């Protein structure tokens, strides 16, 4: 086709860019583009990083033959995005399927899962009668990410190469922070709706307040020497947590921490000189 306006690829690409403004076109290839699809499982997943064998583990295994290997596990809500690169060749959609490549950084997807996801592009194209399929394919990837593409085992854990541990954990921290900052919360003190970017979520209990209210209250409490009030400001929070700790504790009772640590106060923007 000489006229791009008559090319069905142009129509499909225009529709896709309207639906997914985050699409990154390839400047050198007019019908090739990349889109990053976040992986935010329907529920947090337990990720394990099998510890690589080392001299310490080997010595422990000799002393305690029945000892189980150490398991490094973390509960994560976000995993690095799946980068989908799609090329719509000449002859698409009536004659040729889209060419798809899948990647992640770091490469935490298994090779088998990557190959399956790439092959799903042609499979869906065939199932749809060799018609425009890219929106359906992107939706398919997004839905498959809800259960981490079937990579979670029968014990409810996802095993990832330990060499990717730092990158995976850092990504979850940053994605969780970014998600929090985009949400809106009612401050538990002034009761005004505030964006997460100007709020703080208490580390021990999860209550949320705007940073301005927290700074004003704690600055005043510390200045006046009233350190007993430097705790969560939600009504009865400290009392309820202490009671919950006593009722759930088995054996030796452990005192529940209710005060706020200096490091958390610094996260709220309080000065070290306060």
C-alpha cells in the first residue's frame, strides 16, 4: 500500500496510542513500538532467592546433615515491568502475525515463560481469524501478570535467581512508593484529603497522616519535652496494639513498640536538631 492512510497498521497504531499513551514508537521503524507493562500481582507474592552454596553453608551441612538450606524470602507487591516490543510487518493483519519480543530488567522471567508469551501473539492472531490483535495481546499479558504468569509454585512462592535480588527489592520499594504518592488519603489529624506525596504511612501500624500535621505535632512535643506523645496519633492506636500483642503472644510476653524511632521522624522531615 502506497498511502499510509489506507494501511490498517496505521489505524491500529493510532488507536493503541490513544489507549496506551505510554507506548514508545520506534523512530526508525514506523510500525514498531515498545510498551512497558507493570507487574502488580492480584495479591502480594512471596519471592525466594535461593542462597548460593558457600563455605559456611557447606560446613553447616557437614555438622548438621539434616539441616534445611537457608531460604531468603520477601513478600513483594511489584515486580519489574514486562517490556513488550511489537513489530507489525507488511502483510499484517491479513497475512502475517505481529512479531513480538518479551524482556524484563533484570531478566527474572524464565525462558519458557518468555517463549510462551512471545508465541501467544501468533496464537491469538490465529484465534481471532488473522485480524488486528495487538490490543487483545496487551490485555492478555496484563491479565497473565495477575498470577505472575503461572510462575508461582504450589507452595505459593516465586523463585528468582539470587543475582537479581537487589534490583528486584529496589524495584518493589520504588514502585510501592510511587503508587502510594499517586493515591489520595484523608489525613487522620486535619481530616483533609491529601495526596500520598505529602503524606506519611506509619511504619509500625500503617496509619496515614499528612506530613505537615505530623511535623507540627512532633516538633512541638519534642520541644516541650513531652516524649511520651511521640507515637502514632490515631486514637487508641498504641493501646490497641499493646493489647493485641498481649492477646496473641505465646510463651514469653514481648513488649510492643509504640514509640516512633528517630529514623522515622527524619523520614517525616523533622530536623536532626529538633
